[in-house]
C-alpha cells in the first residue's frame, strides 16, 4: 500500500483522523488483535482510549472496529439483535461519519458486524468479522477477584474453579442455570467469556468461518477466536450443554429456530414472542 | 519404605532482620505424624509454609518423594508442577476453615473441587464421592448442598479435612487444626483425624501449641523456640522426659485438670 497522505487518513469533517482514532493508536490496537488471533481465547491487554461515549456502551467494540475498518468495508451494528436501537444507530452513524463507510442492516452484506449481546441468526461466512462489545472479559472474575491469580489460573490451565461454579448451579437449581455469558473453552486451551450473548448463540461460535474479535474498553482487554476454531461450552458428562427452547414461534415471521424475545403488549399482560434478530425476522416476512 | 517421604535440610527463613526459623532438618517417613510444637511466634507456621512450598525459604532444601515423578526439590519445581502436587498428593488444613474453604459454594462443591481440577466431569460421580466423604468426616449427608457459612466451626473444620483428603493425598500439612474449637468438638476431630491417618496411611506434619493434641496424634515431636529446633524425639519420650529447659517449662505449664 502506498504511503497514506494526511488527506487520506482524514475523516469527512477534517477535524478527526480517519475512523476517529489516531494512526498510532490503531497500530497499537492492531498489534493487540494480531496477538489475540495468534493465541485464541487469550486476553491481550491494550492501551484503551477515551471514546466519545461512556464505558459500558461499547467503547471496546468501537476501538476494535475503528482499528480494522477501511473505506471498502460495509458495517452493520446490532444491539440485542436489533439494528434500530439507540446504541446501534449511534455507533453506525458514528462510523458512517468518521470513516465514510457504507452501512447496512443485512447480515449477508456486512463485512464488519459490531454486536452487543447477540450473534446474528443468519450464518456468517468467510471474510466477515464479528466484533463483540465485552463488559467483563475475565470469565473467572466472579469466582476469583484477584487479577494476579486469574492470570496464573489461565497460564497454568487450572480451571477447576470454573467447573465448581457449574456444579454449584446444578446442586442449587437441578441444571446449569447460566443462560448468558456462558463460559467456553477455546481451542482446548483457554476458558473465555463469550460476552453476554445468550447461550443460544454459543454453538454459532464453534468453528465459525467468520473472525471473532472481542473488545473490552473499561477493562482494556482484547481477545479473539480465529475462523474455524473449536469453541466448546463447558458442561458435565451427565448434564450436557443445552440451548434455550421456546414452545412459541415468532409472532411476526413464524420462526421456530431463532432466539425469541418475550414482549408484554398491553395492560392486561398479553404476551408476544418475536425474533430478537430484526434483520433475520424482516427477511422472512 | 527405605526413602523418607519428605526431608528438610537446613531450612531457614528470615523476614528482614527477624529470623523466623533457622537450620531446620528432619525426615518424615511414610505413615508418620510429625508434630511441631512451640509457643506463638516460635516459627512453627513459617516452617510449615516453607515445607508446603507456600513460602520460599532463604536457605536449605525440601525434598519430596512424589508418587509420579520420584524425588523432587519442592522449591525448584515449576509453579505449575508445585501447584499440581499441592492439589493432588498434598493437603493443607488451615486453622481457620474459612481460609481453606470456598464459603460461597456448597459443601459438595467444596469437596468436589479437587476432583474437577484434575478433570472429573461427571456430576453424579463427583456428588457421590462428596457424599461419601461427608459420611467419612461425620457430617450429615443432608447438608451436602448447604454452604459452609451455615456450618458450625467444628463442621467447617471437618469439611476442610474432607476437601483435602478427597484427592487421596499422601502428605497433609495441618496448622492448628483444632485451634479455636471447644474441647468436646476438639476431641471428636482428633478422634476422626487419628482414624483417617491410620486408615489412609497418611503422613502428617502437624503444627500445634497444644501438647495434648500432640500427645494424641503425633509419633514424633519437634520443639521450637525462637526459630530453632531445641529438642526432637519420640512424642512420649519428649513429653515424659523433656531434656531442654524450654521443653521442661512447656510440659510443666500444662494445666492440670
């Protein structure tokens, strides 16, 4: 690639560098991403920057997206499966403005999909990149508060304590009651938090042809699952991993295979189940 | 039986200018219970931590005859190997059961942790073993799913013992296992420990300041004062015929009942 001139790297309004972050920051983040891809599931620290939105709104995901986005990319942003919620709309507009990229709501058209809490229902393909927003990257955090200790546990693959938490769940509820942020083993080596996606989406991570990048802005960690990498949800031999099921189907598109949101539609408590993935749902109607 | 299970040679540890223990050497044979007695601050616990690999001594070596890898220098092992050893072949019973237990999860999970740490992945089997161990340490199996926070002090201590013994260790370090418990509970735990030690052919290094506990449980005794071992020998011999003035004072200060 020829040297980028200042003109090339400037955004539309000239006040900001292309894709908001300065080039040195993007290089730093790209290095972290490369390391994360090389060691699947390992949390790589990076120098997280202040972003023009609060922590918890996707600062980690935005920084990852900003570091990998180019003018030829087509961006899709989803929040809880929907393309039209405040957070998704704001982030999409942000990149349309600072990176002049095309945006879309169609999963198949997107080259980069930034997401919070869901993996699209439409199967992903080669060349697509899924960017997750992660609040708490450390899967062992609730079990072991010390960072030095969790790092040691990862380094030595000492994951008994994670299994203890699943045991406890069965002892108390009769089954593994964790439904989101369900811990996974990546490539047989690192236990990873898949971010707060429902466990319904966990099987989609396994050997996915798309590259998965996870960015945690507050905790300043990046981790990744390269394409076609085995991702196994933890379980017991006699209590195997299972995903959620619904007796209803989507009230709008009739799907029985997608993740459904329950909605209360009037004051008498009438309930409706609809697809959480709006693009998938619209495509079927 | 020709090799000692654990042998210490010239083990010493200082904290700044303060000497915690100095030049401690002994051999512990399979099936033997070694008591370390002495007053508070005499370096008993520091020595125990050095032996168990929790503290790095300034000098000396600790050699352990492991089941899997033969003779190993405890402090030269990689951290991974040492931690593996500590949760498979060793046990460590703390004075305060809260330090040795996970208070936030049920008794069953506490006992099962070591099994899961070495790869057990069958819930029913783990639970079965946990229930079995609850019985062996005389806790009502009904309490299997209760958290240790709801247990009495004596039950917590028994749970801690079960949690350590479930991995079938050969060597258990105990730091005042009956300290802070009332006398009747102490007696039951001592009884239990004596039965387990004999039944499982355990080797134990037991730190205590209670000579009664030492008399009941230990075969051999080391008396420490100011960080050095002033006397060692068979327990009955040391307690019935103390040679060192400090030991004589210790024995003489047992309250007559």
